[in-house]
């Protein structure tokens, strides 16, 4: 054995424990590398699994949205069918403006309600209504309380239909049923009503269209004052001397007290049918507006009693006032 090899052999024997430790260290480093690589791959796979789960949840959510849209579309179609059917039913209950022609003052109607100052009479006093004179301010204050003036939208709309004449006398036929609204910031109560009022105008003037547009604007202000209210126009007619509009509010989520002995009931949908009829003579314009709150679109008993009111109505030629 040469001296060089012998020296190397002696060195290895003298440092054998160090070599073993170094080998173990290298082996541990390799093992650690494999462990790190395994954990990295496992984390990457877990991350991909989470992404796949997220995508699946998004797909399921989109599917639910599509199903919801389909369901709502079917409801809308069914609602349109009901609305068309209800509109047809109500068309039979109310006269067309062509039938509301002014007549000479009739004689021999002992039971008639005479209101010559308002250019109308009723051939008989209709049932299920109480009658008294009032003013627009009194009527709508009962419905809205202080909100009629404090709410900017209601105040704007009411100014158009009331204006400086809000205290002027009007005729009020008030229904004998009344409902209270529990969960509205502006609307406090509702009841069936018929309001008749007159305005004087100069010869040759035509406030008919203006009154109709003012009424529509008033309805739009309701929509803005009550986010859960929406007005839909069903019928609108116009002749040179007359105008007519009928539609309804659709309320969602109103809590209604119909019987003071029972708690409030929340309705997914509640309705308020509205009408306005405007007739212009040479010097005066007669405005008739109605309201009928109801749970159904066109099946409330008051529709029949309101029809009886219209059937008893006669427009008169000329004014005694």
C-alpha cells in the first residue's frame, strides 16, 4: 500500500462518524425535498379542487337564477291573463264615455239626489255609501295624514289636483268599509270613494286634458312616495268634451287591518282601483274620481255598488250656480 493511499485510508477511518452524519444529512435533504414537493403538489391539487368547487357553485347559482327568471316569466304571463280577464269584467261594469251624455233637467224624479251646482244628479241614492260634502284637503288628509304635505312627492302631486282649490267644496260618497295600513310611512287608511267637484273656466277654454294629465301626475307621485306601489293604466278614452281613465295601484307587502277585532294581515298584493271622468261644458268642468281598495283585482263586492252609482249618474246641461 502506498503512503498516499494509506494516509487517505487513515483519514477516512478517523472521520468515519462525520461521513455518516454527512450522508444522513444528504439523505434528509433529499427526503425533505420529496416531502416539500409532495406538499406543494397536494396544495396545488387542493387549490384546483376549490376552484372547481367555486365554478360548480357559480354554475348552480346561474341555474337557480335562470329557473327564477322562468318562474317569474310564467307568473307575469299568468298575471297578464288575469289582468286582461279583469279588465274585460270591469269594462262590463262601467259605462263608456259615449253613454255619459248630458241631459236636460228631468222632472218627476222624487227619489233623485239633486246636485245641480255640480252639474249632476243621481236617479236614486245608492246603497253602501254615506254622503256628505267635504274638500280634497279633508279627504286626502284622512288617507295620508301629515304626509300629504311633509312628503315632497305627495305634496307636488297634490298641488296639481288640489292647488288653491283644496278647501273648495266637493261631494263625497264614502264607502262603509275602511282598511287601516300598518306598515306604510305615508299611507294610513283607505276606503271606497266617489268624489265630484267642479271648476269654472273661461268660455272657449278646455281644461279637460289638463285635468287628466294632472291626475296622471298625481298617480306618478304616489309611485315615488311609495316604493312598493305601482300604477297601471287599463283604459283611457278621449273626446273633444270628455276624458276617462281607469287603472289600479298594485301594492306589495302591505299590512292591512280590515277588521279592528283582528290583527293586521300582510298581503303579497293589494289593489286600489282608480277612475277619473272629466266633462267640460261651456263655463264649467266636472271632475269625478273614484277609488276602490280591494284584495282581488276585480271581484270585490264594491265593484257592483260602484257600478250602481255610475248607473244612477246623470250629467246635466248647464249650471244653476
